[in-house]
């Protein structure tokens, strides 16, 4: 199989695709659950001068 850009790894099978897809969802949920705590730790005025 030729692809325009070779992939580092290839997921084979619907079970593997589904199982691998769950991990990013779990990470996103964990990330969002800590949002308020993370934002509450900002140094006053730091967000206005953020580089990113």
C-alpha cells in the first residue's frame, strides 16, 4: 500500500481502532477536569503577557 505520507505505525482492525481511539478521549476528559484548578494557579496578570 502506498500512501502520500508514510505513517509511523498503522492500526489494523476495527477493534484496535476503537480501543486506541478511547485513550485520547480519556486524556481529554482528564485534561478538562483539571481546567479550573490549572487556571486558578495563574500568577496575577500573567495571562495578559503569555507568549503562546
